[in-house]
C-alpha cells in the first residue's frame, strides 16, 4: 500500500499535516539548518547556464517539499527528505521553427544543497 500526505508550512512552522494510508515513523533525525533558498536557486540557475544550447528558461516558483528517498524497496521503507522544489519553464523551438513550452522540476536537497536526481 501507499500513502498520501499533505504538509502546510508557514513562517510559524508546520500548520497542517495530514497522512492517509499506511506509514510508520521508525526514527527521527535531529534538526538541521536548511540550505538557503537563494543559494539553491543559484544552483538551479548555474545548472542551466552550463548547458551550451539552453533555450530561454524561467524559474516559475520554488517551494519547500518532502520527497521520498528509497531505503529498502522490497520492504517498502523510505526516508522523507526536505527539498527545495523549483518549477522550470523552457521555450523550445523545433526544426520547423514552432515554439513550444516544456515544464520540469529541479529538486535541491534542503540540507546538503545537492541536486536530487
């Protein structure tokens, strides 16, 4: 089985946490400082600037989310890790000159600053 969760954060902290389905908390990690959002955004910008033929790119929004990291797929064990989630929009032009938009997401680990692939 799986689970569905909703987490609402504000500057006051956790406002709402709802989880449906089966999930148990086995351990908690100690509180760590977050990698700053502005530095995470700089990492995202650098990633796209390094691409030689990068089309026009816009960062639409950035949110702090939790993403599952597999611990043991067979046992259904995961760890939820915080990540800065940036929504990216790119304008692509095909060989006929038609322009289309592509949307993607870049996740930056909120503790380490590394991209989550």
